[in-house]
């Protein structure tokens, strides 16, 4: 049972949010639609009109409609930073079986506002039991990050609408790796990819995430420099950070990609999250120059690992455990870096110990070079 102090605190919070909390009204949502906000979802009942007492800040509203056969359709959602006492209205599009991207007429919004007391009984309360967790997962997601990364269409879709594209029009440009000539044989996975058609998301529907460079070294780099940049991803990391308004936005983008996967079931977001984790962990020189980023990266990643679905985490571990391999590289670089202060090294050491306890990951002998991390030999031909 909750203590009296916690009950009083909850009551005080409820009273404050009755005034400061936002209201999300959704009109004409079909019965049995799976509708949720942040880490919680429900199946809607008759007369459901939305959610009240939403704490100001970043939230992810998501839903999954039910088709004529009673099957749940792919999840759709939208990212929104609710202002204090905001009154947001969305309208269900029965033809498209999803929330409409069109603005609700102002007169309708004003009418609903005027009738808020009558509307109140049809509004569900925000699930406060997940609010602390949600804040920890998203504390670096700012309005700038949401505006920059949200799809132009306004909705994040777990199943993107795809269209055919040539290699030249492929997202991020260039030739796809399965099409490149190889001297050796193809793996089973690469053979399967070769059989798939060249597709790209329909313009405007994809998340607008930072481009992670495939090439980790600058144009005109010497063989020695190429080897250096292949061992240290700092150049590639800096090339991403330099395109952001604030370097710390990379942590906000990492958090946004993670919740779009965790809540929105977006595999594209999951792939981007993995790339960011590998990129940040693969840098060496950047650690001493970007201490604050690495503090927040380790804090965010530790929280995220507690939310990764167990089956996904097991799959990650089976598939060479990219998180473990990436973190091993990061911890090794921090351990040997003489330019770092004791505070960052101490935090990394405690983080490493917690991971060893929780996941039984072995981070001993960090300076022993793994076979996969052997120096890259650059041909002069």
C-alpha cells in the first residue's frame, strides 16, 4: 500500500495538473481501437474522447486501428510537445481508418473548450505511473529535435509505405552494397537482399534522422589517415555533430529513435538507434572533447537497456551482441585515455560494473585486442 505522503503528493500533483495539464481530444475514434500515450495503451470503449491532465512536455500519442476482420493494423503515432494547459483536438478519418492530418476547424475547437465540463467524463487520465520512466527516457528530446526529426506527413508509421526506386534515387544516395562487385562469395543474408526489389519510403513518410556517413574518413585522406579514421570514428561523429544546432541534440535524437522503436514499433528507428550507439562508442579522440555528451550517452543507454523487450535483447546478444561489443570498445578507450578527468572514468567504471552484474557481460582485459578490431590494412594500389 502507498504511504500517506505519496498519496498526498499524488493528490497535489493531480490538483496541479487539473490546471496545468494539457487535454488531447480525439473525435470519433472507433470502439476497440488500441490507443495510447507514451508507455501505456488501452482499447477504446464507447464515447472515448481523449486524454486529460497530460503533463507538459514531450509525448508520443499512438494507436492501432482494428480492421473489418478484427485484426490490429500497423501502429501509427505522432510526436508532440504539449504546452501548459494546451487543448489539442484531432479528428478520426473513417475513410483512411486513422487520425486525420487536417486541422480541426477553430469553431469546433472552441465549442469543445466551452463544453469541457461535459466532455470531462469521456476523457481518460494520463497514466502517471509511467511518467517518471518516460521523462528519464526522453529528457533530451527538445522541440528542435522533434521538429527536425518528425516525418513531414506528421505521423510515425511502423509500416512505411514503400515505392520502387533506382540505385541513384536510393535514400542517402549511392549504390546499394548488394549490387557492388565482390571478389569473394556472398553470404546467405546478402543473397537474400539481392533478390529483394529496390524500394524506398514514400516521400514525406519517413523519420528525418541524421545521416550517418558510410565513409569514416575525409576525401583525400592518405592510407595512414584512412587506417586511423577506421580505428577511431571521431571524424564521422564530428561530421554528424557539426550539422546539428547543438551537439547534445545527438542524445535527443538517439532517445527519439529509441522510443519510436519501443513505442512506435519502427524498425527503421531501431536501425538508426543501433548506428548511433556504434558511432558514439567507436570514437576515441572525441571522448575528451565531448565529455558532456558521453556522460549523457551512458546515462541514456543504461535506462534504455532496461526497456528493451526481452526477446529483442536476446536477439541482440545472439547476433554478436553489438551493444556489448560497442561498449567494450568505449570502455577500453576511456580506460586508456590520459586526457580524461577522473569523474568520467569513475562513472564509466560504475556503469560497466552495473552492466556486468545485470547482464553478466565480461568487460575484463579491455586492452586485449579482439580479432575484429585488428588494424585495417590499406592497399596502396
